[in-house]
């Protein structure tokens, strides 16, 4: 699906100024860039976030609100009933960069699309959850292992896990 989003209205229209002018009051959930799940930042107005995100630790992570759905297009390859009936939520991650997320299990299938910048994904089959210590984690399904700096003395089973980088 490479290049599918090049002509999406979101990629073309969305500048900070445009979103502030047209969608300032949308309330969206915030997290920290370092994915500290214990810290609840609650919701903020999109306009307030856009005025702060370049100089803060804020990371917008929420469902795309209905007024913004028109800015995305489902790729033609996925418009058949068998595929499109499985889409039920579109999530939005928005930051100034340098974000990371803990290795975790997503319970639904995902299709990721990067509109600006780049993102690296480490993908592991869910059956390797025990080797990633996900069942022993503070938050169920979220591995305590720092995948960028794996401590094999503390987490030796991680060495058994095949992974893919995308």
C-alpha cells in the first residue's frame, strides 16, 4: 500500500494553522511521548495541544473524531465488503517526534499510515508474549522490556523471540 496516502486531504490540508482555525475545540486524549501508561494526562483541546506539542512531552493518542473522517480515504484494495466491514475505528497519533511506545499486544488488526515523518515498528507474533514477559507486566499485555535497550540478564527469554523491523 506504499504511497496510498500521498493525496489524502489530511496529508495535504492539515497544517497546525488549519487545524487550529477549523478544529480548535475538539477534545482529544493525551499521553506522554515516552508512553508512561501510569500518567493520565486526560483530554485537551486540539488547538491547545497544537500550540504546545513542539515544546512539550505531549503526544495526542485518540480516535479520530467524526468531523475529521473526511480527510482519510480507504485504499481501493480494501473497499470490498469482506475487508471494509472489519474497519471500526481509526486512531490518530500526533507528536513532534521522538516518541516510542512499549512493546504491547493489539487485540485488533492494524493498518498503520504515516502522513509526515517516519516511524519504525518492531513486530512480533502474539504467541511470543511469554518470552516478552507481557503476562508479568504492570499493565496486562504491555511488555516491561525496553526493546531499544534489551537487558538480557533481566529478560533472558527475549533472545528466543524472532522479530521483524518495518
